[in-house]
C-alpha cells in the first residue's frame, strides 16, 4: 500500500538556527523505525530540510506546499493587534479572525494537494515523507477529518504527524511523546 508520512520538523534551536541534540537523536532513532522513502519533501525552511536529511540521509526536494511557519505575515500583524495573536505552533481556529483562519485553511489545502500528488507518483507499495510545520499539519488533518478547525488543546510536537495511505485513510503517527 502506498503511504505518505507527514511529520512536524524535529526540535529546533531558533537562536542557533540548528537542530537541538534531542532533535538530532530523535531523527537518528526514527531512521531505523520507519521505512525507506522513495520520495522525500520538505518546506523551504532549514529546520524541515535538516530534519528530512537526518531521518533519510537524502537531500529533500523543497516544495512550498509543505508550508512555512512564517509565510502569512502573522507576526507583524500581532504587533498591531496583540489581543488577537496566536502562540507559536497554534492553529487559528474558527474563533480567530480571518487574518489567521483563512490563510491556514489554504495552507492545509495546499499540503493535501501535495500529499495527493506524492501518492500518485509513488510506485506500488512506495513510501513518501513530507516534513512540514505544525500549523499546516493541523489544518490538513482537520480538513481530512472534516472537523472544525479549532486549535485548543491540539498540536503536533517534534516528529509527530500522520500517515495517509492511497485511500486517503489517516493514521496518527507518534513515535516520541
């Protein structure tokens, strides 16, 4: 069965702009717990590219549909309206203004288009890996599950996410808690 693993990047140190030691160790451990991948994709951010490389020992193909945590200009808007701001890693749900909700839904839709494209390109029984960002993962998952997109209490942590098979069945993926 064709499958695409869609995971949050590994633990990252923003100040040093590199994976933390914990993030590196989890990537190496994960390498031996998951299958070899026929297709490896990341967003353009260094944290997703380095995560993909450390897990697979392959340079990932960069695709904007895999997302980017700062691609909506939210942080600048937060400074103008702090009462409507979101915490990093949180998904703007239906209670949030369109400034947050609409771009995130679009990002989830883009990630789903990428997943479907990867599934089509995989050989029979093939496996794909997409390293993305929390916001994009939450949005894509909510769209697939036909759920209201509300962030409260739901987030993906380092190297967590889901697996989608060729029938678009979603399975949660949590190797590390």
